[in-house]
C-alpha cells in the first residue's frame, strides 16, 4: 500500500468525508462511478412503471400523488448525475453507458406494473427497500453522494408512506380490492428482496465498498433488516408474504426466510427480464426526442458566453 493509500484509508477510518478534489485511489473512484451512476439510472428508469398509471389513477388525489412521486424520482436522478460528474465522468457518457447496456440499473424495474395496486406495492416494498439502503448512504464516505442522499431520503420516505397508505385503503375496501393487493405483493415480494443484490459471498464489490465506507452495511445485512421491518407491516394489512419458510427465529432475533431464485435475478440483470428491452427502448426514445432541447440549451449558453465576453 502506497503512502497516499495509507493516508486515504486513515481519513476514511476517521470519518472524514472525501471530496472531489481530494486524492483517491482509482479503484475507489471507479467503484463510486459504478454505484452512483447505477443509482441515478435506477431513479430515471424507475419512473417508467409508474408513468404507465398516471392516466388511469382512480381519483384526482391519487393522480397528483403519483405525479409528485414521479417528479421526485426525476429530481433524484439529476442530483445523482450531478454528484457523479464531480468524479470526472460526463452526463453524456453515463447516459451512453445506460443505453448501450454497459451500465446497469436496479433489476426491480424490469418487472411490469399490472394493476393499480402495484402503485401501492412499489411505494411500500420497492421504495421501502431503497430507503433501507439509502439511509445508510447518508453516511457514505464520499461527500457529494452523502449530501445528495439527505434530501433523497426525505422524499423517499414520503413515497414509502404513500404506497402503504394506498394499500391500507385497498385492504379496507371491497374483497376484490384486497385480493388485488395480495396479488401485487405475491409478484413484487421476491424481486424486492433481490434489489439488495447477491449474497455477500457472491458480490465482488462488497469488500472494498465496506472498507472504504462507501457502503455501511452489506447486501445480506440490509436484506435482513428490510424483512424484519416489513413482515409486521404486512400483518397489519392482513396480507400474506408469499414465503412458506418465513418464520420468526427467537434465537437469532430475526426472521428466517426461504431461498431466493438467483437464477432469475442474474437472468434479469443480464437483460432477459420481462421489461428489459422495453425499458431501454423507452429511454433511448426519450433521449433522442430530447436532442433539440440539449442543442438549444447549448446554443443559448454559447451565445450568453459570447455576449459576456463582448461586454
């Protein structure tokens, strides 16, 4: 380990934030770019399953809530792209990596939203899983990432609460509404657990990420915390978690749960999920349709700069 690396690790261990102009190992920078850009991509792609339901929301109130949530997610993506740019990668390069498949986004967004109940389940389970990870990221070692997460976590907590409130209303409604909620949970439970990533032993980045305090908890620790917090919430709703092996383990002080289908997880990650191709197609179309906006903004910036120089 070089002298620079020793000093860098001492800063990490002393809980001193790393800022963009500070010296950092190239591996640290690359790990951050991979994680932060993937996080940003997930926020942007995550708008797609919900955007499908804006015109079909059952009431004006629900439509306004859903629109606000989608708008928040767009903002989260922008915060994270901006924070990642401080590491020396451009927005265009990150976008190109997404559209060409070089960069990934959360596997959960390659599953379809089939009913209105999914808008509640996505808020409760998907955003709930995201919060479990993101609260810890407020203390991540890279300053711009940590600061961006403060606002993101506040808004994500709203998303989780609105999703749970929607499911409460459905579970207190007609039997068919409660059945819709149960069907939704049956479809989203296991993909939500996969959101935390592979088992620690199968995760090539976990070791360094924990050492550098990019991540404060491992994939398996976060997944267990999520299950422990979510099962009582499902019981309150009167809904059943679709896991016959789920039971409280008094000795461990945690819930035991059944095996995750990792073959399905890796298949989705590699581009073979139900919605993989459609998600990239939609993002590519949005990028191409927005070309004129980028060109106009660039032309305006050049004109403004030229005027400033002339004056």
